[in-house]
C-alpha cells in the first residue's frame, strides 16, 4: 500500500481522498482553511455535459452519471436536481455552432438537442435576443457544500486523515516526497496537487511550472420565490448562468468578457447592477427580487480551458487542477480517475490521456464552452 498526501480540501481533494480510502489506500488530506474554503464554496453548483470538445464531453458524461447515484453512495442529500441546462444562442452563427456541438455530443451519447424560440418560452424563459438554444435534460445542479462534506465524512469513516487549518509551505523529493506544513512534517509516495488556482504555487515548490492563472468570477443569490425555473439558464456569448435552488433563491453569475488574471476577489457593486439587469432581460419574473448576498471566487484557468489530470515533473506528483470553471461537475469522475491512476489501474487511462500535462507541448483544441 502506498501513502498519498492530497493538498487542497475542495470538492476534488475530498473526492480523491474518498476514492483512495475506498480502495484501502493510506491517505492524508491537508487543507489550509476549512473544507470548501476555495472555489468550491463559491461555486454555482452546475453540472453539465454540453461542451464543445469531445474529450470534455466524455468525462463530463461519465461524471454526470456518477452524480445520479452519489447521494446513495455518500449517504447524504446532495440536493441534486436535473432540470437540464438551457444554453442560449444569440445569433444565427452561434446557433450553427450549437448544432455542430449537438451532433458531436449526440454521437457520444449526450442527449442534447436544439430548441426553437417557442420551446425556450415553454421553459418560462424570455428569449429576448436569443434565436434558439441547446438543451440537455441530463444536466442540472447540486449543492457543492453537501457533496464535499459527504466525500469528507465518508473518507474519514474509511480511515482517511483529514487535516484542516494547516498550510503546506514546502515540498521536497528525495526518492519519496517530504511535505512540510506550518504544523507537521509528512512523508509520501504520491502527492496530489488539488489546490485550485494555488496549484501553481504548490508545483513551484517542486520546480514544476503549471500554466494556471486565477480569474475572478462574481456571483449572487436573491431572496427566495416560488419555483418557476427548472433548467440552469446559460449564455456563452453573454457570459452568464443562473439557476433556482431547491429553496427558491436565484443564484446567478456573470463575468465581463475581457478580464485580466488577479487574486483580488473583492465583490463589486457594478457586477450586482449589471448582472441583475442582464438576467431580467430573460427572466422578468425576478424584477422585484432583492439580492441577498454576493461573493466572488477564482477560476484556475489553463490556456486551453481544460483541466490537468496526471503527473507533472515527477511520476508521482499528480495534478488535479486547472479546472477552468468546471471543477465541481467533474469531481466524481476526477476522484475515481486519480485514485485509479495512483493504484495502477488502467480503467480511466484513455479518458484522462487528453488532459495530461504533456499536452501543452503539442497544443490541443481549446474548450469554448466556458463562462469565463
Ligand atoms: C463564481 C464561481 C462559480 C462556479 N460555478 C461552477 C459551476 O456551476 N459548476 C462547476 O462545475 N464549477 C463551477 N465553478 C468552478 C468550481 O468551483 C471549481 O472548479 C471547483 O470548485 C474546484 O475545486 P477544487 O477542489 O479543484 O479546488 P478548490 O475548491 O479551489 O480547493 C482548493 C483548496 O486548496 C487549498 N489550498 C491552497 N493552497 C494551499 C496550501 N498551501 N496548503 C493547504 N491547502 C491549500 C485552498 O484553501 C482551497 O480550499 C465555479 C467557480 C466560481 C468561482
């Protein structure tokens, strides 16, 4: 049995810890703050399979299926609601691209389809400037806190050592890894870097340079109203998404199309004003609703907007980062795939091969289905 140290207690670190513990591995997870302290606790909870690259669609599909039985597996209510994702097309050109995407998605088993303006209206959504949409009924939302805490609790029961409020300060390699925190010293055969946008800083400790940059994204929650919105409503070209929670609140995010990398995650008033106005164009039902709170988090963006899964620099220095705004929806798959990689199984090898660190040398097609 090998010993693994996971750095980062977001949904991916927690999922990997659970999946390793389930396979009987020795695992320690180290989180600087609390579980969900990073992007996971700021996330919109969306789960979708409608992407523009086949590689991403394949792992998103695998992950979406795992979400269906996750509540049972983790023995907790994860507030999973599969009302679909409705992605608006605002021009004929965009709609043509969506038709291409849908053809590719259908060819690998994603049951997406194109909607007319009339069909958009049937979802209680005002088309406004939309000329059509793509929709997939197997998409939806779940609660990122409940999913993460479920993984943490089951991992603990299976013997994982979960350390919170402890910061990794230094890592060295001399045949095995030595991890130095502000409180302890750990030895490990494998290190998993699941530190979100700060994964770059973790890799720097071992002299490995990851192409990850932090991009700020803002999001709000309104007061609750009677349920009227089943799908997650999204727009790539207007850069927004909004859904209604099981409690009736509307949770929506919007980002300016032009942005620079930053670690300053201060929420802004201009976001709240702009976003509310944008959503009201498509959801007039929310006009009288008040915003209750707003916050911001960071996407860990890679140059092609695809995650990094697998070794970098050292055979046993495993990356689970660079999620570029889709890390929550991929987490059930990521936990299984990384645990499988560490235990030497070939099961997910083909699916993860497109996401290797090595790809940056050859370059791959950019994932364009990103709100960010
Ligand atoms: C506003 C917003 C909305 C989003 N909406 C969605 C969505 O609808 N669907 C979706 O799939 N994704 C969404 N995302 C993206 C998603 O939140 C992330 O991709 C995902 O949560 C990443 O999880 P993670 O476990 O990889 O990283 P994180 O949750 O960022 O966890 C990394 C952890 O590492 C810890 N850490 C960092 N450095 C150290 C250190 N030195 N020592 C110890 N610990 C350390 C941090 O404290 C942090 O808790 C959204 C993100 C944002 C910001």
